[in-house]
């Protein structure tokens, strides 16, 4: 989901920083990382906000793992796919 589509409140939930880095740097304690992520949400956050945040962080972690494993696509190949 594009960040713009989340609206102002959604973008605030996706700001980079301490939660992202603690999520991807630690390799154990998934439940604890999830609790910390939810605790860092604003008081006005909804259940949907929490789910979106956790999903976003899981995708970031997966992408970093894929990149570290060399499972990437060259920029030129992506341009060809999307620009014809």
C-alpha cells in the first residue's frame, strides 16, 4: 500500500526510527517486538492502525532478508517491467 494512500495519520504511523530498527535488528523475541511496536503507537491509534504497522514492519524485515540473500532485481529490469 502506498504511504500516500494511508493519509496523514497513517503516514505518522510509518515514520522511520526506533521501532523499525529494533524490529529488524533483533532476531529473537518476536512477541516482545510486536508488543513494543504497539506500545509506540499514538493513543488515538485503532486496531487497524496496529495491524497496518505490524504488517508494514514484517514486509520491511522480509525485504531486508531478501536483499541480504541477494534476492533482488536490478533497477533497469524494474524499469523495463513497468515502462514496457
